[in-house]
C-alpha cells in the first residue's frame, strides 16, 4: 500500500473539519475523493501534504508515518501536491517554475530529463517556456501546476480540484493531461466536485460528506449507487 | 527582427520603469555637462552603496514581510567592525608601506564587516524574529515592524554604552594618487567603493537569478505555500535571507568607513535613503531596488548641487509622497504578496 490514512482528524484552529477519515491507495491506482462543497476534500489533501498538521490519526506513506512532518519533508519523501490555488511563482517564467518543481533533485542532468519529460507531456508549456507564469491563461496555469508537481518524479501525485474555475473545454484538457500521467504509471489521488466526470475516469472513489467518508468503492459501482445518484447526480 | 526589438524598446520606454530609467540617465548626463562630471561620479558612488543597503531591505520585505527599521544598525555594525579590524592593519601599513597588505588590508576589513553583519543578522533572527514567528503570525507586519524599531534603539544604545559616542573613523583605505577619469579626479577610496558595490550587486543579481538558493528565495517571496510544496525548507531560506540582507548592509557600512566614520546613529541616513529607494522602486522588487538606488542618489546629488545641502532629504521625501499618491506599487511594481501576513 502506497498511502494509508487512518482515522484522520484535522481542521483549522479550533474548528475540526475531518472526523476519522480513513482511506488508502495502492501503487498505480487512480483514486478520487468526491463530495459537496465544504465536505472537507481540500482539508484532507492539505493534511496529507502537511500544510495543516493533523489533530489525530495517522498518515502512512510508503511504510513511514508522515503525519506532523513539514511539507518540505513530505515532498522529499516522494509525495507531490498540486493545490487548488496552484500556488505558482507568478513572476517567474514557466521554465523557472518547472525547475523549482525539481528543487529536491540536486542532479542537473536529472532535472533536465524531468523538464524534457514534462515538456513532452505538455508541449504547450514547452512553447511558452519563457513566458511569466502570471501572464498565462487559467488552463495553461493548471497545466503548469500539474507539470511542476511532476518535476520531482513523485510516487504519488495529489491533485486538488483541477477543474475549479475553468471553462468546460479546458476542464476536458486537464482531465486529458491526468489521463496521460495515469498511462505513464503515476499514482494519482484526485479531489473533484465534478462527480460524473471524475467517477468515469478513476478506478476507485471515496465519497466525503460532512467531514466523514460516507461511501467507498469502485468508481463504476459508485456511479450506479442510488445514494450517489440522488445526492450528486440529481437522478 | 531589428524592427521587433525597436518596437519592444518603445513599449518599454512608455512604461513607468523605462521612462524613469531613461529620464534618470538623461538628467544625470545633462547636469554633468552643465555643472561638471563630478555630479555623475558622486551619483554613481552614492547609488552603488545605496543599492547594497536597499537590496537587503527589499529582501527582508519580500521574503519575510518585515518592514525593517533596524537595517541601518547593521550598516553601523559593519562600519564598527571595519574600524576595529582596519586600525591595526593601517598601523602595520604605515610601518611597511610597500607590503601587499596595503592593497588587500581594506578588503579584509570589508569582508570581516560582511561576516560580522551576517552573524548578527542570524543572532537577530534567532533571538528576535524567530521566536515571534513561532509564537504568532497574527498582525505580523505591525509586530515585526515594532520589533525592528526596538532593535534599532537597542543597538544604537549598545554601541554608545560599549564603544562610546565619539566618531571612529579612518583617514582612508587606499593611499596614493587619485584616479583620473575624463578630467575628474576621484580618490582611490571612492573609486574602489564603487567597484566593490558594482561587483557585489552583480554577484548578488547572478545569485538571485540563476542559483538554486537564489531562486528559492524569490520563490518564497512570491508564494510561500508554493515554495513549501516544491520542498523548500522555509526556515532555512529565512535564515539565509536575513544573514544575506544584513551582510549587504554591513559591507556597505564597512566600505564607506572613509566617508562615514562609525558612531551610534550613523545608520539612520542610509536607512532613510534605502527606504526612499524601496518605496520608489516597489516593495520587495529586488532588481528594481538597484535602479531605484541610482535614481535616489541622483536626486540627492542634484538637490545638494542646485537647491542646497540642507534640502537633500526634503526633495526625495516629497517625491516619495507623490509616488505613494499616484503609483503606490512603485515604479517597478511590487513583489510582496503578504507571505506571513494572511
């Protein structure tokens, strides 16, 4: 098992949002967490990535406890987080942003190989490598954020709400790029509001409601589950 | 292709940055032709040193969100260190004028100033800023600003208590005939002060633009969460930034010892001038601060020349007020995103 989250409690200050969330991901899987706004999807991701420290429970990555570690240490262990806000370095060029993504890799040659790999995944980034990240369109910035997340050659990629704020055509582009990564054998944990689309592409899913895991199972089964159909798909 | 560059240049010229840089150069050249080339020389020397202090200040603002008002005291620490290191060296030089110490002695004093500046920056972080950050980052900008003012008062009085309030100066670093450029005689110390400032600003620019650590510093100033995500250890960058910023200020103090003897409040003038630079060029904009330093230096030199020596703070202040009214983000735009101040 690559990632195992057990009875995770987390929140902001005194406000607890997650209550005993448990989930796991095997190597090579494409797993999603879906749920309504405010259910705690992003909180789960931030807790795993170490941006907020958990109030309780454990997060085991590759057999090691990572709950309570600094984000930078977690990144060094092979976990990469692509946040909803993207957190790009807006006054740096596309290429500089990507090189920063490979910050934990010291070997210049490996960095260059990773850069070439990301450019081969997203040729558009290669065409705009000298453009400032802040001047790119929304879809391109998402692509850059995902590309930057791939630069460190992670074992697990966490992607938070990649479709947020994008036009439908760009949403399709972002899903396509995740599909490319999945075909490359990258393990992905995806958080999304777009339930239909997400369950159609992932292997397994967790439904998060009010800070708790309500349902879990194969994505195909979840799509046909009466509760999911009623609450999320409106049928 | 050349047409493309021309149109690009014209667009740049119309921007605030391009216009002010070109205007500065034109004014500097015209006044030098009218009143004599020493104006240009003074501008370049003052500007070079101001650039060192201002880049340190802007670094503290951009990366740590600290409105640093104790930066002048690191200038003072630098000049004090250089004084105590150079005094024995100069005694040795007066006995052995031909030894090569006469050439590298001043450099040793300046390097010591930089090292002591960096160490005192680290001490300030460990004793003052670090504890505050760990305790709470609420109201960070205001609290850290008050802390720096307190630190400034403390260091000024410590200087007075331990070393006394007298002027501790030197006759000069390098003896020998002045250098003559285009009929202007510049003392060797002044010429070297400019060379040192230019070399340090150049190295610093290269460091910030191309090296892994320099890019990490910029990354932290632009998006602290993004920096954490890519694996940058924030604490390490904070420590590096503070020591670098304080070393830059201290080296300026050290290399200007021949002009500004060390005394408790020697740092206030460079501090205020550096703040003019930072506000003028845009908070946290590191490369903009270098250009801004030369603009403020020119303004000061011209004011002294045409209006009077007593006005050299009034005119830049008036300009800063105008900048804050009409272009609050500064000429080159601000980089500060409010890293710790959420």
